[in-house]
């Protein structure tokens, strides 16, 4: 499928067809910024909880946690780019950033608050948060992810 784009009156590029490659880059950048904020506030999710999902911790394994986290960010970036293209919301920076906030909240509710605690329980991780786990720092981290991914997407959508 050929990707098409047009410039609008604001000088922004409309994302008319999703670019999975751009989604990967936007997701990885969003995931990297999110990880940096997480590591400053509370490194345990990167060092223990996230690698525990795949049996890579304990002991704490920050490198594996970062690789897994960025991989998740890439996949979610592709999904976000696809949704932006399907919903045709790439025509204004404000709308796109708003969509990034919503994407961050959705990923927090579904993945961080519900899926991750259940998954950690199933694999017997020592890093089992309660189910559901509506931790507010995690909400902040996921909103940062969504906003950064949304901010980066127009610049990398042509990849």
C-alpha cells in the first residue's frame, strides 16, 4: 500500500495512510522518553516487573527490561499510527497530541492496570502489583508515552 501525505494550511503533514515504520520509530521514541521518566521516578518496573513478564527477572535486569519496554513501545506505536490513519486525525497538531493523551490513558488502563498484573501473577513474578493496578505514576508515564509518540509521528511518518 502506498502511503500518501499532503501538507495543510498549518504546515503540518496530514497522515492519510498509516506508516508502520513511522509508528515503530514514534513508539520507540515515546517508549524511551517514558523509560527515562520511569527510571528517574521508580526504576523497579523497568528492572523487575517488565522483564519478569518474560522470565528475564529476578534478579533485576534493567537491560532486558529496557529492551522489552522499547519493543512494546514499538508495537503500540504501530497500532497508534494505524488508528491515527484510520480515524483521519493527523490534520492538526492539537488533535494528534490529544489522541496521544487518549492513547496513553487507554494503554495504562488496559495494559498496565489490567493485563500486566494478571500476567505477572500467572508467571509467578515477585513483582505482582494488585489487580487492578491504577497507580497514578504509571498513568503519568503512559501519557508521556502517548504524547511523545504523537509529537514524533508526523516527522517520521514518511519512513
